[in-house]
């Protein structure tokens, strides 16, 4: 709570908590564009109560997304802790895409973008720096092709997000097979000259 702000009354705090739970569930189920009326309905409050706590969609997303981004931090930490840099790189991608496949909102956030709260924007920037370290470790070990960079990772995330989005309801594990094909092409021994960007 910011300095100088009054603590919420207990009923207001309960309503805020119910809104956060409902928003987290519905965003995971339906993505970032879920109607705010649905969030209020699931929380059992009026739309006015939602707007009293979160005056904009961005404010609501800014309250919900840090928890999902924290899950990404755990994936990153495990990848960097893996003694085998290639295995760490693979675990990073598998963990990232598993989270995206479980959460439509995270899948949307990583690919569509939205107006980011400062702390969420900082977490995303730190995530890219950590991804650079994961990529660098695998390249230094001679296992990941040397011409793969963070912009290529962004492109891979865009591509996999579409696979995840299109197959989520009919073949939720299809992204794993697609990722396996990508990974084979990222191995150093499979590298061949690529077209210019």
C-alpha cells in the first residue's frame, strides 16, 4: 500500500481480493480481453465496485500479471541453475510454453503486449536479460547455434503462442511436438546459413 493511503475497510478489502481471484481465473481461461463485467459477476460484486478498485483494464492487469510473471522467474531460475546449459535452455523454453499453455492471459501478454505498469514492464525487461544469459550459456557450451539471439527468441514465442492458442482446446499438448522440431533446428550441429532479417 502506498504511503499516505488509508487502509481499505474490511468489506472493501474482501471485494478487492474477490476481484483479483476472479480476474486471475477468467484471464487465464479467456485471455486479456475478457469482459470486465464477467470479472465483476464472478467476483459477486457490481461493475462499479470493480471500477472503484481498478479504474482501467490496465490497472486490473497490472494487479494480476505480476503473479504470472513470478512463475516465469521460477522457470528462469531453474534454467540458470541447471549444470548443463543446453538442458537449461530446453527447460526454459518448455517451462515458458507450459505456462503459456495453461494461461491464455499470459500467452496474450507475451505476444500481444498491453500497457504495462512500471513494475510489470521492469519484470519483462529483466526476463529478457535473463533469457540472454540462458542463451549465452548454451552458446558458450557449443550446444546452441551461435546466430540465435533474443530477437529470434521473441519470434519463437510469437510462433509458439499461435500454436498454443489454436490447439489449446483440441490438442493441448501439440505445442510440445512443435517445440521439439524447433529445438532440433537450434542445435549447433544442425546450423546452416540463414537468410538475412
